[in-house]
């Protein structure tokens, strides 16, 4: 009879306990990696939504605007109707992300895109006719403990650019 080579139960238990210990030790660092990816995901989603309303304003020949709320960590998109603004959608940032306004933006100041390809700044309650052309950059920073993403709305056309800084 031939003897079978293999692992004993004790050897398997030792291997399983070593693997379990490694998983327990590395789990927090994996969470940190995933947490930083939420910031990148949220910023890409925001930029995609901004570019979408910018092109929709031109294609549909109407006004769209975006407004941020740093207290609730959200932003909303609106479409102009003949009488007021119709809410299109609202989005939330990850709970670990905070909003900071740098220039020409606040919780009550919105960015509006017009059918002529221009960008405007508005108050939350302003109609499309009450807005003024975006003559200077408007900046918004999405912040976490280790990384910041600055979203800049360029003058006149409101084109969006980003800058990532690592702390």
C-alpha cells in the first residue's frame, strides 16, 4: 500500500489561523483605500453631471443650473421652466467628504448654464433673467483627510477643470 502525502488537520488549522491574522491586520488599510476611492467616484459623478447639464442646455435651448449645500453634503440640478425651476435630480456626497467654497460659490449661489454656451451665477431663488455672466472662476473643493479635489468652473463658458492634491 502506498502512503498518501497531505496535510494534517493541525497543519491546516495553523495555515487558516495565519491567513485570518493577515486579513485582520490588513483590513483597515483596505478600508482606507476604498474610502479614498469614494472621493474620486463622487468627483467624477459631479463632473459628469455638470457636463451633462451644460450640453443639455445647449441642445434643448433652455437653462439648467446646479446648486450645492455644504450642510447636507448634497448638490441638485434644476431645469428652467417658463415660470420657475423644475428639480431634475439631487445627489449626495459620501459622508467622509466635506464641501468648501473657494470663490464665487456658496450654499445660496448657483451656477447656471444657458443655451448660448455661457455660464452664469445666480441666487437660489433667481430666475434665468436675473443671473449674471460668470466673469471669474468659481471653485469648489471636495475634501477628505488625505486628499482634496478642487473643481473649478472657468469664466464665461463654465467649463469644468479639476485639480487633485494629496496631503
